[in-house]
């Protein structure tokens, strides 16, 4: 399995930070983390409930054709929550009713047989390539060996990590076992990174949550880039005589990004940032009464520049986001809150109402809904 280890560990670090912010406690174990359990713990419940319904340890070959196996299997699939698409649940039920004895033989082979690869491929032949349905049937047999799947979504997560495995429209035992093997290898890397045991199902959940981690990493990078920019502004103040000007009111040409650790980073101008802070009179635009300290080597109050439309989304625009009209002057506390706080979207909405016309004047045409989705 090809894997960009550096990028994966970066995502894992970001995911750890994400969980610690959301749970408001250090990450010691995934199974005991409050936020992770709320988001992903239901899968363990689905597994145990479905196993109890199936009770396949007590199936006998004489049950095939009796309707007993079909009834239990339909109930277990209905238990699948969002792990099985509702159309596939209906398809499963219809095929069972259409050919009950053949369906029960296949189900018996899955849960009581000893050739899982053949049982999987036979199930594909009977139910068709309904990947999340068939993966679920195997998952509720043994969650230490098998996993649910959402093929297009996992392909997207694998692409983030440089993994070439594709599962979408590739439903087969060979592909499915490769998928489970891939998650298991990632699980081992998680254990190395975190220093505690990770179950196969929890590793699956971490990969599923990679988009959230990716967005959080982007937010952290955005925040760190703004802090670095604030530091550069301080150096600029101490080295040069600065002559502030007002808003330009004109779109600015987009610049080419620099690729760093798998992320495109768009350059930021310290002059533009400093000018934006001066336009705001170095007061917090959330609340001008918020206090701050005086910068070293100057008599200017310390404030931090924040790109309201985050620079990480520059690829969505034809014009530059690094313009005064898009840069908000914030105190350190508000800057942290807008990135990590529970009131973040409320603050973004407040700032958007003040800046939407200025944003349009420089070619940044964005709705509030679109902007909120970036936070």
C-alpha cells in the first residue's frame, strides 16, 4: 500500500487536536473520547444489536428454507442505520422474498461457512454489486475482520493520503479484502502515532472523519499563517516608515500558490495586512473595547489580521483574497474564537454583514451560506 506517511501523520495530529477541542479534554483513548463516541460510537451499537438479532451461532443447516434465517437477516439489515442506504435495504428484502431458499443458503454460507471470499462473490452474483449492503453483511459477522463501506467517500479519503486503491464500482471479495487490509495498515500507523490501541472499527471511523480533520488542519494553518503575518507586520513596522492608505475598491490579481506538505499555501502581503489593521485603527472589529498590549519596537497596539474568506479557499476565486477588504482586525482572543470557538459562525455572520459590500467591490462574490461552510 502506497501511503504519504508525512501527510497522514499531519492529518492524525490535526484530528487529535480537533477531538481535544471538541471534547475539551486530552485524547487518551478513542473509545472514551466524548466527542468521538458521540460521532462514531453508534457503529459499535449497530454491530452488537445486529449480532444479537442474527444469533447465527445457533443456526443449523436445516434452517435453510424455513424462513428463520431470512427474518433475522432482514431485521439485522434494517438495524444498519446509515451504514446501508435505504434503497439497498429494500433491494435486499425484495431479493430475499423473491428467492427465499437461495437467499438463505447464501446467508448461511456467509455466517456459518468457512470460505468468506467465495461467500462474498456469490452474494455479489445474487444481490448485485451493492457494496455497502454486502460489506455490512460481513461487518456484522465479525467487526475485528470486516468493516462497513461507503465506497465513493472512502476513495476520496484515500486520495487525500496518496493511496491509489479505488472501491467505487469495484465490488468484489478481492477489492473488499484489500479495503479492509488498507484500513488495518492505517490502524497500525495510528497506534504508532497516538501511543494507544485502536480497534479496526475505530480506525475506520478516523479515516471517515478525515475530511473534518483536514478542514481543522486548514483552519489551524490559516490561524498560524495569520499569526506569522502579524509577526511580519511587527518587523515591517520596526524597519520602515509605514504610510497607510484606504481600501482600494479594485479586484487584485490572483497569485500562484506554493505547495507545502500537500497543501497549497497562498502568499500574504504584510503591507496589505498592516494597511488593513490601520484602516480599522488597530481596534478589534468584533468589539472595539477589547484590550490588547503595545507591540515591541513601536507604539502600535497589537492586533491580528484575519482573512474573513479564508486564504485556504483561494482556489475557488479568480481574484486574490489577500486584500484589505477581506482582512479583519481582531484581538488575539477573538481571533482564536473565530477559528476554534463555539460562537465562530455567529462572529463570522456579524463580520460578513459589515463587509459583504466591500468584498463584492474587489470581486469576492460570496454568500453567507458559502462563507459559513468554510468555518
